[in-house]
């Protein structure tokens, strides 16, 4: 952009450069559209076509031979722009003529063949969503199908002469609704019970039951909300303190099914720091484009998340693709901005000051003179104003898409797109508002409809550009979190700890003070050797039943923790405290914790290791094992370089050297006890993927880096993911554990029972006779762990496992 | 060939026809044919010669005056004024008369006649120097933060050109760990296909010597068991009572991906990932460490049809090229790490007749200087570990500040001129580019042009046109093309 300005300003002085400019290619969006928009649009764009001439599309321009692509000299419209007689020159009516340098650009554009982006048109969008809520009449019910959603959808299908989709069988319904509400597969036991239940109300009861499992519900929907609100436990911005989590607030809001209007209020006008991370965006170190300053991020984020409108284009220039303007984007930004805010167009100041405002003044407006806090409150109230139909439509559309596979409006963040059924959207939105913005209620409403309880219709990609017609729910791919949770649950292989700073149960309320660990750091030597890796270990005995075993570790610049030879924790430094709960992993009798730690960072003259193991016994007694001089340490032998997980058998163990340092003390004293309390609260159930920082598997399965708001997940499986799934040692380790579990289960004593258990646990159904025969042959009379592992792998790779039908 | 199997994926605007053609062409024909030009709107494009690209990434800020652009040599002496230091290595002759580079890069010197050296690459001053921000900019063409997740250079190439051999992942990233190191989140932010979706994302191989494991059945699984497992999978799919949903594109894409994976894992190409298959003397010729082994792996992958391969010296804060202290001795070590493998890679590609169609790029996020942080007039914080006017200890001898005013990029093969020098930096401080400055945007345009991709290639994301070079403004440095 700078280069362009430079050229334009000096080109008339330097003929040589002018030639260079002539050779430059014209960019349709950035060069041509603004000129047409400024000088021609008023009379010849949108619904106007004065003199029968429209610039809406290239075809329109080329009608009547107004232009000859490739030949500016023969193009009539250029001639009109350059006519010396003001009475003939365009634009008419005393409007200023098009500046010569802009005519030059248009000439070059014509000479270059008039490239026109086929997706672009000046024509007005056909559809403008209503601002106010609409109260559509419900059509008459078709027979007994009197659920409000079905009355609308059935009428739609009848009108389009589309047959009703087939009803969903119990197995598929159980799997779909469990994954949609709790994110988890039903256990074999739950599946057996549900299939055996003959009650006509069992589906409604199941929906209620699933919605009442507050923790499971929360930990599934956390993924949706984290994506929508750009919240995560690690990511860009945290490194410089430029970003804050809202995890605790969000978790509690979901757990208590907080009304959505309250959530919106607390996000936009945060009553405390707990929910301020959303509007405070990501503050980057160094110089940042104005379009990514915190006020403009605010404008973009509140618009996208709650209004489903895209202010990203408009925060740089009046949008080419929808109706939002630079002034509107900055109006929202000015609500957030502490200081007067100048409008920047494409990173250049315009000299205009932004006035705090939101784009729908029909409902009310922000007082630009009010202080920031009040402006935010005013905006929050406008978002949840009873006359505001846009915010409620946006959220119910998102909920519908989560359950039904596609929004009533699609894409979800382009709410100015026409819905395939406006009555359905409006009815859901009004119902949501009328009933206290109750998210679970709307989820239940959708899940209890026959529309939801129908077979999904096969989708084909080829019609993605055509106008969409609803035929039934669309299949969805398991999210990264659902896939990982499913494998962890079936194989009992969830990790010991989690990263989200949330209290999963109420049992740790007021328990923080119970943990009283103080700083205690050790290393091989003090000061340490630079670029050195060390081992540390501690043996201990468990002689009576343990109720809770919490562990917090941090060390060096990277570390890995092993319990009885099994990797349980990994971290990236002495301030990367890793917490977990060991639970059943402890053995009766002798146990060993072994830690490998490296010192290679910037301050190689400092290194230390911290580990606290807190044991609550069932008899009420507690014990603390803390890294101190009773630990043994040894240098890592250099010949094992690169073999990260291989622990040498014999090492020159010696007693650890205590390391005293103010920095280390602060790290440990500040956070260890609250981490223990969090793990304690979470220790009665295994961690869920949504509570963990992302990893390479989840990333490759489509969990986004939450630097931006990303509201939809991928629907396909890529080759690289398939390669990962085919080669992953970790996945095989999980599945082997699952195989052992099935084989050792006293309830699955023969091959047929093993096959049933696996099908019920992973596919939520019994195998067919054909499948049973195939697998009996494959597994043999006495299935080996390897054979069962391979079967588990093969099933988790099938479309039936991956796709929620 | 599977393009845009996600209906939510951005649609290409200008090149839809090309993709259609490409999808129809069999991969064999595609491989045999000359690289094709993808035109943006009316762009005049020099004939593209490259159909593969290897980026040798000098992560952490490789000092140009210590490598490809040596200045006046100031040997260490105790108490020397720090502002007398421009280069801490003497310069040596290369195979090209008018090009001298730093001692320590003897073998690279001998192959400088195979490529073009740009000495005038410049980067914006982002106020505060954060390596990962500049790396993000270099790798995506866009200065972070951005309102959408920007695709990596390799993802653009993978997205537009597709795989060169459809068994081979088109974008392979060697040598960079993304877990357990500093700034890992910042690295992940650009080591991604962004809005293109993970189909076009990198296959990450942080340890070249373990690359073979990424395309091999899990440890302890015999070939027979692996094949059996796959047979069982196919049988389950065939016997599946829900098979009637086969028209479902999701199901089809899933099966195709599993199929592709199995084909790769049981293919001959899989051996390309195993550097142990090279004769000992070849391995020795490359093996200066992980980077050297990565170069050997890159050569094997490109020989077997990889499209874009990045090999990095690895970015870990304060390690490798990220010299904030002990610059001279660290650079000496880095010379040893890169000199042999880079030269060997170029010679091997040449010997195999692949150099002309493979663009090899040696680049870094910025240069370094002994006293200047950022560029003249910058407010960036001075990040040298030791701040003093005199060098009192040998460990303070070196270029410890980040410098964005002039750095070097070496290009080999892929249709660039041989033995050509482009651009110039000042001989006295500030060592800024004084001739033909090349921005990141224009460098991208140059790379894309060499690969047959118009710098104006655009995709529509969230209704917004998004270009392969920033806002479609990149202008290739056509001077460097043969």
C-alpha cells in the first residue's frame, strides 16, 4: 500500500516511474472498486441504473458496448469520463470529475482485460434480515407431530414436496444425542439399558438426564464456547501477558446454565476480571496494524460472536462484500476505546474521529459522552434488548448448527444471509428470549423434535454452492475433543491432570487453604552446569488406601515425570507447573517418581526442580512428599542423547542439592496450593480433552489455534490425520490398554462378548450377524491383546466411528 | 487429488478452472509435464521452471555480515570498542568473482556459481522485535496479528499446486519442535495451513533421524500384521450396515484419506523418509547435526516427489542463530552446521538433474548487528545480553542485536540466475540495503513466481479476497530469473 501511494504521488514528476506504474497490474478490489463506488455507484449501482447503465456486474457494464475489454481507447465510458465539456462529462450534476490518476487506473484496468472477481457485484444484497424479533404463526401439525419445530419443518418439507426423513433408530439416537449434549459416547452398560428400555418416554428422559449431567455437559460445550469466545489455556499473547483467560467464569456459567443474556452482559461489560478476557482481546507486543488494535478487535469480536456479522473488512475500509462501513466498525471500537479514536482507512489516518455508536440505532444508541464503563453497559443492554432479534437469532442458529450439522443461516458468521426457513429461525429466537435465554431449554427443544430424531441425509460437496434445501440433519464429524475423549474413555487412558483453571466439582470449595505446600527446589548442583540434563528420583511406600494423590511438578527448561516407569507429566520449564491427580496409578507398596529435566535456556546459570506429592489417605491422614535433599539426582549420560524416554538403568545417584532462590520461591508459593485444590476438585473423574491445552493430535484433528474466533470445525478427515492415526504410537498404546481392559473384564469371557462390548462401547450398537461372523474368524477363540488392539484401531478408523449420523 | 472437500473451505476465485484441469490430470502426467503457470488477474508471468521448493530456514536471525555479506573484519582484541565490530570473520573468495562470503562457509563459497545472492532483503520494524512475529511475517507474508489465520508459504504452494506426487504429502516441515520449547504457541501460529484447513498443513518431522517412524507402522507391528489390520478395516467398512451412506462425501473423503495414508505407508516413497538408507559416506557428508540430516532428508523427499520442504536450524529462544551473547563462537558453530549440508544438497540436486526444477532458498527472519537494534531510528528495545561500549571478554564478541535494515537471501536452482548478485548493503554502519531493497512481500512474489504461482493468486475467505502476497501487492524481482 505504501509503495502504491509513493508511486501515485511522484509519478507525474518522473516519466520513467510513470512507465513502471503503467506496467503495474491493476487490482480489482483495491484499485477499481473504490473508484467505481465513489464516482459511479450512486446513479449506476445497486438498484439504480440511470440511462439504463448499471455497473453491478461486468456483464452489465459490457451491455450496449459501453466498454471494450483490452482497449481503453475504444471504451465509451472512459470517453465520457474524459469529456472536456462538463455537460457531457460523467459524473453529471455538478459532481466533481474523476481525477486523472483514477481515470488512468480505469484505463489500465480496461487494457488489462477488465478482470472482475466473479463473486463480486454492486447489486444490493437480496436479503436484509429484520432487526426486530418476528413472531411467526406455527403451521398446523402433521398428525401427531405437534412439536413446534416439526410443525414448521414439516410444513417446509411438504411445501417443497420433500419426503419426511426416516426416523432415527434408538442406537443412532443415543449416540448422537450423547455426543451432542455431553460430548461422550455412552458406555456399553448405558447402551444396553437404553436399548432394553420399553418406555415410550425414554428419549425425553434421556435428554433430560444428559442435560442434568452438569459437568459432562459443561466440558463438552466448553469447546464450542472457547472457539466462539477465543478462549484457551495457552496460545499467542500469553507469553507477554497480553491476554487473559475467562475459563473459570465460562466453566461456572455453563455448569449453572447461566442465562445467555447474563453471559452477554458479563462478557461485554465485565463486572469483574473473570470475564474481561473476551473484550480485552490479545494485546501484541510491538507495533500492530490499527485494524488489530484492541478497540478494533473489540468491534470485530463482539460483532462476530454475538451478531454473526463480519466487521473485519469494514475495520480497514467500507466493506466490499457487505454493507458495513468503516465508520460503523470504528463506532463500535470507540465504545471500547479509552481515548479518542481516529479512523484509519487501510492503515492511513483519515482525520475523522470515531463516534461511539452501534449500527442499529433503531433500538437505541450509545451515549458517546458517557464514560467507557457506561458505554459498555449500554452496548450490552442493546445486545440483549427485547427488540433486538439479531443476537437471539445468531445464538439459536449456532445451537441449531451444533446439533443439526448446518445452520438455518449458513455460514454461521454471515447472518445477513437468507435463512432456509426464516420462520424456524425466528420462532426459535423468540422462544429462546421468552424463556429466559435458557440455553439448555433450547437444546432440549431441538433434541426432542422429530426433525432431530431423523436419519441424517447424505450430503454431497458438489451442491455446496447451490441454494441449500433442508432434507434433514446433516452428519457431523467427531471434533478433535470428542475423538480424544472417546478413545480415553473406552481405554481408561486419560492423562492424570488438566490445564483449565476450573473447579470441576464443588468438593474443593474453601479447600485451597487445606493445602500448605511451601517452596522447595533442588538440582544436581548449585550453581548448575549449563546445557545439562539430569535425573531426579524419589521412592516412597503406600501402605494404606489413598483417597487423593495430587502432584505438582516443574523443572529446568523442559522436564518429563515418570511414575513407576510410566510417563505422567511433561512441561517446558521451571515456571510451567504441571499438576495432576495420580489416583489409581499408585501401587500398593513401593512406588517411584523419576524426573528428567534439562537446563538449556537463556539463564543457564540458574536451574531448579520442584515436585510436591500430596497424599490424602482414606483414614483422614495426609502426607507430603516434597523435592528436598532426600531425593536422589544424577547427570543424564550423554550417550543417551536423543532417546528422550529411555531412562538408564544404573546412574551415579547422589543426594540432591537444595537450591534457594527468590524467583523459584515465588513460583512455587504462589500457585502450587491452588493447583492442588483444582486437581482435588477434578479428581473424581478423568480429565476431558476440552480441559487440556491443544496438542499435535488435536490440532491435526481440527482444534483451532484460538488466536481468532473460529466458529466451525472441519467436517472431513485429511490424509495427514489418517497418517497420524495409522502410525501413532500413542494411539496404539491407548488401544492396547483398552484391549487389555476388555480381555481382563470378567463380563467378557468369550469372543462374542468381547465383540459386543467393543461395538457397544465404540459404535453404540450390537454388531450385525455378518460382522460378528467376520470378527469371530478374525479374533479366533482366544483373542490375543494384539488382535483386539487391531480391531479397536480398525473400528476407530471407520466412518461409522468418526461420523455422527 | 482432492481439492476443497470441505464445503466451508474458502473457494478459489481466479483459478477455479485451473484446479478443475489439475484434478482431471493424472498425477503421472502432471509430474512428467513442465510446471504450469497459474495466472492471477492478467498477470504477466515469466515461464516458471520450479515445481519443488526447499526452504532452508536459518531460524533466530542469521547475521548477514557473518555469513553472506561480510564487512570489514575486526579480529577480537580485549577492550576493543564495540562499534568497531562489523564482522567477526574474515571474508573468503567464492566461485563468483564479485561475491565474497564469510570464512567458515568454504563449501557454500564453492557453489555460489549455482545461484543468486540477494543482499538487500529488508523487514519492517515492528517496534518490538519478537522472533516469532517476524517469522510469522516471513512465512505467511502477513504481519501478525491478522483477523484470519494465515496459511504458511508451504500451504499456499500445497493448496495451489497440489502434491507433485500424489502419494507424497505436499508440505513437509523438518527440524522444528512445536512442543516443549519457548514461544511454541507463536511458532504454531504460522506453522499451519490457517484457513485452508489441515489438508494443506505441514507434516511435521522435528527429528529427521526419526522421520521414518512417521510413515511406518507403529513400533513392534510387523508388515504382515499391519497389512492384516488394514484388511480388517476394509472388511469392516464393506460389511458395515451403514454402507448405504457411501454417497456421503464425508464418508468418501474419510475413506480416501485412510486409503492415501495406507498407500503412503506401504509405498516405495515411504523409504524416502528413511535417511538410514543412504550409504554411510553420504550420511557423513551431510551429518553435521539435525540440520544437516534434515537437508539429506529434504533431498530424498524432493527426489520422491515432495512439493515444498522446509528444513530449519530450529528456533529455540537464545539458541542456534538467536545469538544474544557469545555471537562469534556460536556463529562459528552454526557455520559448521550449515556449510557442508547446504553445499552438498545443491550438488546432489544438480547431479540428479533436479536443481533446475527445485528452488532452494536460504533465508532468515532478519540480520544482526553489533550495536544497532532494529533499523536506524527504531525504538525497539536493545536485547543484547551485555551492554557496554567496549568488549572486555571474548564472550561479548559478536553480533548480538537484531537488525532489520538489510539481510541476505541465497537462492539456488529453480530458474534463478547462476552466479548472480542482487542488491547491496552499505559498507559502513548502518549496514542498510542501499541498492534494490527487497521487501518480504516482494520476496514472496519472487518465490511464488518461480513456482508458477501468480503473486495475485487469491482465495475468498469470509467473503474477503485473500492474496498469496500481502493484498496482492507483491512484485517479483524478475531480474534474478535466468
